[in-house]
C-alpha cells in the first residue's frame, strides 16, 4: 500500500531493472535515485503502480501490509498470493 512506502526504501520497477532508492513521494508519484552501469547517479519519477519492493515483500500498488519481525504469519492480513 502506498502509505507503507517510505523515503529510503529500496524498490525496483515491476518490469525489472536496478534497485533504486526512494528519494521523494508525492501523491501517486515516486522519485527514485540509483547508480547506472557507469556508476553515474540517475534520478527519475515513476507512477506508484509501476514499482515494487526490491526485497520481495510486495507491490505498492496493492493493499498489502509489511510484516513486522514480531508478527507471526497469522497476525498479518496478507491474503494476496504472490
């Protein structure tokens, strides 16, 4: 869910690509930064529905909560299979 996304989170495009760091969140637009193959810093804005958590927790365009380490699987409302 978009309100779970925070500045500093590591995300990626759903279509693939390098891991990116969230720099800014404004409405449904997320500005990310990353280093390209030549180690040059890049920046671009993406629609929220185009990105997902790079560590595999879920897509931000869907209603899905992050699990806290102290939560057991039954404590979460994750009922969307991925």
